[in-house]
């Protein structure tokens, strides 16, 4: 099955629209970079929104959002207190 990607303009990169389950990442290609706090928050929201639309609220975990946004758990909780 071929993956489909959607462009996230706030970060200038594509995320897999199929979500995290089948996504593999080459960490050398997706190096973490510094972002403004507002841009990072928007990335998290965009990633979560895409997952919620695809799978529904109940099926998405915080771990799924972390993987899709390529952030740490601490980074997530820095911006949000809960799912």
C-alpha cells in the first residue's frame, strides 16, 4: 500500500496521512529543528487534528500525536495539559 502525505505549511514538511501505525522514519532525514513555540504548538494541533479526523477521538492516543508531530512527551505537556 502506498503512503499518502499531506503538507503542513506551518512547519514546511509533509506528514503521513495514514497516521503513525505504518509510518517509518529515517531520523537522518527528519532531524529535529528549533521552532518558535507558536509554530510548534500549531504543528502539534495540525498533527492531532489529522489523526482525529482519520481515526476518531477515542482511537487516538497521546503517543500517536507525539509520533506524528515528532516531539517528546515533555514537549507535548509543555504546550498542553491533556489530550
